[in-house]
C-alpha cells in the first residue's frame, strides 16, 4: 500500500511517514498541494491522507485533482478544526471519504486506512 | 394610597442599566404632555363654549324677563288710561248733552249717575260746581251740597285746564278718593264744573287682574311717591312708598335695582298721560330666574360630569399608551442587551475556536513526535526494557490526548453558538456544558448528580441556546452554593411532546419578595460582586425562543429548583432566519 501524506506542517507529516514506515506502510509526504501533485505525476498511490486546510489549494480541491489523475485513489481527511460530529455533515458532501480529527492516534489512522483500501475492492 | 396602587410602572422608571444615551424616553414627561395637551384641547373649547352659552342663555332669559315686565306695564298702563279716558269722555258727553238747568235738577243728576253706574260703571258720585266753587248739586253717598271747593287744589286745576284727574286725596269727606272734573264754558262767559269721584275698587280691580309671580307687585303712586291705593303688599295708602319716584318718561321703562333686603328687584314703570299717576310693577328677580337656576345647576352638573369623564378617559388612555410604550421600550432595551450578550458570546466562541485550532497543530506534532519516540521504544530492543522512558512517553501522549479533548470541546462549544436548529440529544448538551464546569465544581467540592434516562429521544432544538440556558442556570446554582453543595440535573419525559429539565441546587435560595422579580432584566442581588442582573432574564428569553417554559421554586436556606419544559418538535417562529441585527 502506497500512501501520500499531505499537510503544511512538515514536522507532522515527516514524523507520521516515519511512524507508518516503522509499521511497514510505504508513505510519501508533501507539505503543499503543488508538491503533492508533482509527486503524483511520477508515482502512483493507493491512498492519500490530506489535511483539509492546506494553503493555496485546499484539501478538498486537491482531492478532486488527484481523483482526476487516479480515479481509483481513495482519501482520508485530517483536520485540526472542529469535531467529528461536524465532519459527519461534511462527509455527506465529500462522499465516502473518512475524516479524522487531529491529534490522530496512529492506530486509528491505520485502521481507517485498511478500511478504505478494503472498500476499494467493494466498490468494484 | 390609591395613587400608589394605581401608579403605573413607568412612573418611577430610571433606565440605570441602559446608560445615559440608550434611554429614548422620559415616560413621565410623555405622560404629562399627553394628558395636559389632550385635556387642554378637549376641555378649553368645552369650557369656553359652556361659558359663552351660559352667558347667552342667562342674558336671553334676563332680557326676556325685562321684556315681559315692560309689556305688562305697557298693557296695564293702556287699560288704566283707557279706563280714565272712558270716564272722562262720559263726563264730557254729559256736560254737552245736558243743560245747566238739567244738571241742577237733583232728579236728573241722580238719573245720570244711575245710568253711568249701569252702563260703564266705576262712578261713585257726581256733583255740579258753579263758577264760585260751590257745589250746587250732588248725588252720592255723602251730603256735599253747598260745599265750597274754591280752595281745593283740584278745583283750581280744572278751572285752568278744563279737564282734570286728581290724585288720591282725603278731601272734605275724609275718605281716600280721586276725582275727574270737567269744566264747561257757557255762552255768557261764565262756566260750571261737573265733578265725579271714581270708585276706588273698580280702579283697584284693574291692577289686581295682573298676573304676577311670587312676591311681585303692581301699584300706583303719584308724582310725589305717595301710594294711591292698596296693592298686594302695600297697604299704607297716602303714604310714601319705599321706592324713589322714577324719572319721567313718556315710554315704559324697566330697570333693575335692589330692595331694602338687598334682593334683586326688577322695576317697570310708566307715567299715565294726563294724570298724576305712575304705574309701577315690581318683580323679584330671583323668583323669576328660578327655573333658569334649576336648568343652570343641571347644566353645571352635566359639565362637571363631562369634564371628569373626559379627564378620566384621557388619563386612562394616556397611562395605557405610555405604559405600552414603556413595555415596548423595556423589550427593546432587553433585546439590545441580549444581542450584545449573544455577540459577546459569539466573539468569545470565535476566539476560543481560533485558539483551539492553533493549538491543535502543534499538539498534533507533539503527538506524532511522542508517538515516534514510543514507536522507536517498541521497535528497538535496546529501549523496550526501559520502563521509565516508556512511562514518560506514555504520560506525554496521554497529556496530549487530554489537551486534544479540551480543544475539541472548545471547538464544539464555539461552533454551536452559531449553529442553529439541529437534532440533538440532551445528554450531549449537558455533557458539553458540564465539561466546562467540572473543574470549578471540584474546586468548590460541589457534587453534580446527573440523571438522564435512556428513553429521552433526540429532538430538534437550538443547541447553542440550550447550552447557554444550562450554562446560566448551573453558574447561578454554583454561585448560590457553598462548599459541599449538591447540584442535581434531572431530565424526564413530561408527555408525548415535551421533556422536563430540572436544575436544582441546595444553596441559599431566593427570598419570596425576590421570587417575583428573578426573571426581570437588571434585577440582581449580586450587584456588588459584578452581577449584571441579566443572566436569568436572558435565560428566560432564550427558553421562550426555543418554545419552552421556565419556572422557579425556591426555599430560603434550602435551595432553588428551575424547571424547564422543552418541546420535542421545534416550531420555527415567523420571520426567524430572515431576521438580522440592524446596525
């Protein structure tokens, strides 16, 4: 499973990537949407974990662009703003994506990742 | 006492809380202006018209009385003149119809007197007086033949004037009487006079026929003011009457004067032409005006009644209107405060949300870094055995989790201030609110007992408002309790479409006199400790806004219980959602 992590906080994504790597998950990170899109041009990812609020191009916008490149790609959103309750409302609009509220527990993140990847099969 | 009881609320209103520029109205001034202006506009023309009407009516009645008196005097004068003229002409006729010889014949003269009495009447006796003033023939009740009249005043007058009517005098017979005398010139240059005395009773009958109200009187005086014959109230014949002799006038004159008892008197008089008589009619003005006085008192009574009715209506209506303006203004001030309060809360909410968000990012980094350290500890053998290091990292992670919970709650709370109607569970609202107050409760050692049964359904309501209501009530409860208090929050299903939320404390309670006012704006017992007196009134407003009701029960020293009824279905008020805050 190849994962793309995007968050404007480098400290966060880099650490998260390292931790995922320790758990055997191949994660590549970017701190801006443009960097993420560039990465996506050269590599393929099964899953993207995006911050909702990224400067210039927002997480939701980035999702649309990535989806245009890789229609099979799945997404998980993270946010530092608000509670899960609120994102249940937003989730309806964004489709079947998952939302997580920062700070995120690594265990629950991996759990979600697996869920999403499995869903991929279901969708087919 | 009555004034105090009926004193409207606005009378002593002082808009202390509104500050110097927020008070739009001086209610007492408005009330006074309304009352005096309307009363002035209504009453001044009324009183003015009533006064004019009163004077016009009184003058009309007075002149009517004067006119009637004048007509009466004129008519009476005419009948008296006619009476005298008739008799004068009768004598004239006799003197021309009979020769002196005939008249000197006692038989003939007695026949003439008899005929006169039978025909026109009013004669008492008749006599013939020769040139020397000696009565040569006489018929009548006295023996007056041979009496010399040359020295009598009337005789001198008749010789001079040919016809003469005397005033009343005693004469030789010593009985009050008056005479008509006619002089007749004979062809030889000599003359004789025929003289008749008139029946006083006939003369009096002319006056007694006059209709006079009450103590009115009609009488005849001569030009010296001597009463000529008895009238209703004047008996002293040939004595001076208490009135002064009126000024000579050819016409009837009516004037007003007062009698010796200071009563208003209307006097009408007329000089009877070619006689010494003056006819006088007197009337008591008060008696004539009596019907008018009755009408007048009725009118005055009606006027006073009308004025009081108008004043009562004006005062009532003004009080009602100003009171309504006052209530509307109170509501306006209240709304203003509510808006301020809501804005303040929203600002605090935004600030809290901002802070929470900003903290969340570094918190996430700490979380990841600590997570990585823990990962390293668990993935690398050299560290796995170090219980101390593992413990340290664990405590960092758990602290981060705690911080995360706090920021989540803050964000949650702040968000809900702005979010409007949504489906919610009362459990989550209570938990949200208590989340902020648990620490404070711990410091004050207040026990919080929450009892929310599972069968309470989720319902639609305004989460933010509900949070504020509970926050206000719980804060109040905390303020009322000392260490070791007990706060109870109990939710129950009231009926099909209502749930009851009870917030009870065992604090100091509210005194009975304060109970009535707890929901009033600006009512506070904590003014010295910074209370605005707005908390409960805003709570009351908020409960109403979400369609609920709130009641308070309290016993001093035992505690206070607030009961809120909330509808399970949220009815949107008209216009809600379109409303915006002006300015």
